[in-house]
C-alpha cells in the first residue's frame, strides 16, 4: 500500500468544493421498514436538508483557501480530517456506510469522484503521518468504497486491508467495523482468495448475523450471505437459515429486485410455519403473508396473491393498510375474472371480510364519515348477495353514524335503509323511514327529481337492477307526494 501511495497524485491544494465542518442532518438514514412503498423517492435537496436551521445562523466555512493544505497547521484544519478523526460513531458518518454511497452528494457535494479520490488520498497520507488513526481508517474505507464502485476490487481490497490494520478500539464505531469486515470478506469471496478468508470470515459472519438493524453497504454482501446460507443448510440449522434468508431478501428489497427477493421470503415463510408447528413460536421478523401478497401481485400471480392475503393475520394494520388490502383483493380478483372490471358481474363475496376489517380499524379512530361509508359499502354488498338482514343492520349503523355528521349523509343512508325494509317485507317501517325524507324535500322537488333521475341513469349503465328499482321507487314516492299520481304509478309499476 505504501509503495502505491507514493506514486499516487496528491492534491496539494484543496478543490473549491470542500466539505464543511457541519454535515447535513441525516435523519433519512435512520433505520426504516424494509418494505418499500411503490414510487417512493428520497430527496437530498440542500434546502430540505437545512430547512430546520435558524435562518440567521452563521454558515460554517464551506471552502478552504488555495494552498491551505500546506503545512501541518493547515492540514489539521482540514474539515474532512477533523470529521473523520472522531473516536466514536457520529450520525454524520451514516452516509459513508449506506448502500447507495450517498456521501458523494451529501458529505462531499460538489466534488467529482476523481477530485474526491485525490483529496481523500491527501487526507489518508496526512492522517497516517500525524498518527490520527480514526481519520486514517475512515479515509481508507471511503477510498475502498470508491474503488469497489468502479469495480476495481483489487485496489479496494488493499485499502480495506490497510484500514483494518490501523490499531484502534474498533467497537467505538461498530457500523464502520461491520462495513469493513463484510466488504473485505465479500471481495475475498468474489476473487476466490480462499487463503485469506479465515482472517475475516468468522468475524464478519458473527457481526452480520447477530447485530440487529444491519446497514447494508454493498451489493457484494450477498456473496457472504450465500455462503452462510449454504452452511446453514449443510448444518441443518433452521434458525441460521431463517436469519440469512431474511437478510438476503431485505437486501434485494432495498435494491428493488422484488423477483430476486421472492424465493427467499417464500423459504422464510416456510421456516416460520414449520418452526411454529414444532416449537410453538414463530421466528420470522416480518408479517410475511402481507408482504408475500404484495410480491405475488407484482409478479402477476393473482391466485397466490389472494391466498397470501387471506392468510394474513396481523392485527396492527393501519387504516391505510386496510384499504391497500381491499385494493389488492379487487385488482387480483379482476385479473382472474376481467368481467368484474366492466361492472357486469359482482365482486367475490370475500370482499366483505376486508371491508369488515377496515371498519373495525376505522371505529378505533375519529373519522365518522369513513365509518359511515364503510357501513354503506357493507350494506350494498350484503344486498347484492341477498343477505338482507345483515344489509339492514349495516344500513342502520350507517344511519346512526351519519347522524353525527350532517343531514345529507343521513339522507343517503336512510333511503337505502328504507328500500331494504321494503325488500324484507316491512312496508310500514319503510314508510315511516321514507315519509320524513320526502317531507324534508318539499320545495326542492325539482332538485330531488334530478338527482334521482341521475341515479337511475347510472344504475342502468352499470346494469344494477336492484339500484334501478330503488331509484324508480324513490321517483314514484316523490311524484306521489307532489300529487302526480299517474306519473307515480308508472314509476312504481316499472
């Protein structure tokens, strides 16, 4: 390494875009859910990063003057050297360790990779000469990452080995230690350097498997994980195999390689089920049925998507999750029967299960209108399948819930309840329910007639005969109340 570094070009003057002493807040690097939402994008805009700072706060110096690297005193004032020489882990170091090399645009924004390489070589030499061990190790690590990014694995290996050779208390910055060992071991495996594996393999494996919330720093870590997976299968260690499957699938999800992640999640699901059956407790760290249903949907496998969705027993779903489940069910049901999309056939009755789950979650909150809408949806679904008693119960619940909102919301639910009472033969209750509604529309007969006519047109277009009958019955009652008995008779006869 020393021979190579003597021949390397050292930047004696700092490039104009030098890093500052204060790094941006890296809240986005906190540990997060491995299930990514679709279309989600991360922003590293400087205005967003510094928006919480006091607008009158003095900005730290962003640039070093030309020739400021000359002399030991100038070298000690290098902000990169100062940042790198912290003895303990800092949140500002997270961009150095993450999977996407975000230090390129967060910590060292404004520098090209070639400029950054030259600058870090200067920092490395300075840290080595002044005995600044932490700065020496971190500079070597980042240089190794830059080389690996360009697929220069032999050069990256030399930097990583030099970083590990620096004598410091490695556990003061555990993420750095894990990143060094896993990256170096992955390169040994990729280059088939079997003779060097014993130096790092067991250490890297222990840190990777035993520490929670592992931060992936390289796609090459999958080489180490595949080796551990083979070992777990040979040893018959199901717990080890489950942990490795979880890590591999999590890495693939971070890389948005959902098809590559699917077989490992399937294996993890199998291990979870079999272990639960034999020892009475699950070992999976995720709700795998919910995740698998999403993965199967992405792979256009509707049968498996619906099966996994039906097996999901997780109880901590949010209302947003509940509506996602309804959407997944409808979209995959439509894939199995395209006629549902055209409105010529009823959706499967199983949708009631997901509507009930959404209602149960909504009742725990304060969104009264959402509760009313879900009750109406359940009532209409029960009506379509002839379960009129359950439909009446849900419609009554919708009326009670709507009474806390406004008159319009109560009106819609009351009309539906009145019609359902007609269908079950309770005409007197239906009359007592609908008569006040018609009375309340006095003076607004023309507007009411227009709305009922629109409802009739929509129900005809959708081919829903029950809703057509409901609209015609309401038009008949409205005409009768307005004194147009012949018109009312025509509507009611239809």
